[in-house]
């Protein structure tokens, strides 16, 4: 009669026929493995923290060593007991170490550093050529470097100032003071420029002054709306300004128009009956104030059109020195006595940067969602190659021990023991992990003299404090199962 081969997935009862009792197992407590010939399965899959030997007991959870040498299961896979409801899985950490984080992030950080370095280098190299609008140092289309170069060839020096007091101090009979944007000046700055207009005896050119600046800098003139044409004729014979007669048609439009009742004033380049270039005589002999409705003909991109270059050179080159005043945020202060506050950092950020930062934030959020951990049930996959069960067991053991996963090891041992004890004591499988159902049934099967320990503490106790306690727990679970089987 051919004996039926044992089922490798079910625990094998002890063989009482050899008279020698259970054989000694030479491996550490681990997951269940193949039988050792004594009637008890060899424990080879659950990682043991130390190398001590234990008695062979009934099969523990894990992966049975098949006869073909393959490893059909593993922790969390087929043949491995799942964590029962209400039982913790421990606090095994899966967080990356600082060394692993650095290894993964160093390539990205290096690329960011290279980009930042290149951006700073390019900004530094180009900082000397790029300035603001109507800046005589700027070669941009909206700069005025071409005009400054032409003035230099004719012996006129151009001096850039960014402070109203400095501009007023530099003004004199031999200077032309150009104020780039008078409407941005605060009251103290306007008073300083007005003082220079009245006392310097030189020429003051106000570029596109509007209602905020005219009452204090040129009270005799008033703004009359915008011009309807870009290029205008001088408007002779009403225009008696020699510079306009020589230059002819010029691009003084695209800006404001003015009107005045001041005797001796000269208006040129009219649009709709009102001049876009107005010259007001000063109270000081030899001085005057020029109101330009538009700065377009002073810019690099329009200097070569029509008679723009001729008009600009004659207006700004009538004195040997040109003081070019570019107001800064410090000169754009509010009037005294107001409750205006200094602009915050966010107020100084251009609107384009705000949208760019928003786009970067959205891109970062999408990247985080793309790379985030996927939530859901674990998926069991077949191994790509056949691995010997003993090698897989040793690998799992080293991983558990490296992570100090005594909590996980103890949970697996207790869960497997409960699942094997439940059918032996008549407890249904769904109640195998219920202490109220399993502990009384197991206690009833134990003899008073052979009880190894408290069944409740063994099957539902706390995590072992060290490796020795974990080994002792495995021994006591073996003894408990042996006693239940033999009772």
C-alpha cells in the first residue's frame, strides 16, 4: 500500500512510532519549511534574531519549501498568515535614510545649482547693458543710449542722477536738467526741482508731465488730453522755436498736449490745436522750461525716424552738460502727512512673476501626485526567476533583523500559532484571533502540570523587548502547541 504524501501546506502531527519524541531542529525559529523526517516540519522561514537552536514544533507561518526548490510565498504572500483584525503590525519604519535621500536627490540638486549659476552669470554679464526705459545707459529699444552717444560726439557730457537733491544741486546756467518722469515724484522732490527751475538759469526738460506734476513744476501750463497722431509737423509760423524749424516733422505725438496763457511761451507740433511741445520762459534770465508731451522721439528705436534725432540733439544739447534725472522708488514717496505705507515685498514683485510662481506650484503639485505612493490592496506577483526556498528565507530573515522588526516577527508567530490551534481546540476559523473565544478553549486543553505559560500572554501578548525574548516566545509557542496536540 502506497503511503499518501503529506500536504506541505498543513501541519504534520508528531510521529509517535519512533519512540524518540520530536527531533531537535538545528535552525532558528522562522517560517514553516519542509519536514525533517521526524514528523515535524523544519522551521526555516521566520528570521531568528540570534543563532540559538530551538526544539522543533508544529509548522509556523511562512512559505513551505517545495520539493522543486521554488519559493511560492513570502511575507504577505500566499501561504503567509495575514494579520488578524485588531492586531497591530508593529511600527516597522519604511522611511528613507538621509543617505538614500541624498543619493536620489543629488542629481536634481546638481541640475538646479547649474541652472541658478548660469542664470546669475548671465544676469551679471548683461546687467551693464540693460536698464530702464528712457535710460541713457541702456541699449535696449526703449533706452536712450544712442542719443547720449550723439550728444557725447558733440561735446555734451551726460550725467545720470537718481536723487532729486542731487539733480537740483547739479543744475546751473550751463546745464540742461531732464526729468524722466515728473509725475512719480513726491512733494519734497517736486519742490527741489521747482527750486532748480527758478534759480538755475539753465534749461529744464520735463518729459510727459501730467496733472500731478504740472501745478507745482509748471503752474502756467495745463494738460489738454492726448494727441491723435504720432508724427507731427512743427506748426509754423506759430512755432518760432529754431530747433523745431530745423528738425521739421518729428514723433512728438503719442502723448499729452498742453495749453498756456503765459506771455512769451512757444508751442510747437500741435495736435488738434494744442501743442505737444511747449517752451515756457523762466523767471531767471536765460533759463526756460520745455514740456515734452511724449518721450518717444528720445528712444533708441525711434531716434532715426523723421527729424527726431535733430530735435532731440538741439533740445538737450543747447548746454555743455546734460543732467539726466531718473527717479527711483525712494523719490516716489507719498506727500507728507498721508498714511501711505512702504510697499511690501509682494507689491514689488511684477505680475508676471506671480503667474509664473503659480504655474510652478501647479506643476509641483501634479508631479507630487504622479510620484506619490499608490493606495490600495497589495498585488501578488510571480517571481521572475526560481529561487531556492532556503535563500529566500535567509534573505527575509536578514531584512527583518536589519530593521529590528521584532514586532512583525512576533505578530507573524502568534498569528500562525492561533490559526493552527483553533481547529485543534474546536474554535471556528473566523474566531481564531478573538481572545475571548480562543484562550478559554486552549486553557481547557492544557494539563495543570505541563502548562508552559499563560496562553493569553503567549498568543495575544506584547512585543518582545529584545532578540532573546523573541526566541523565548518562539520556544513557548512551540511548547504550547505540542501540549495542546498531545492532550
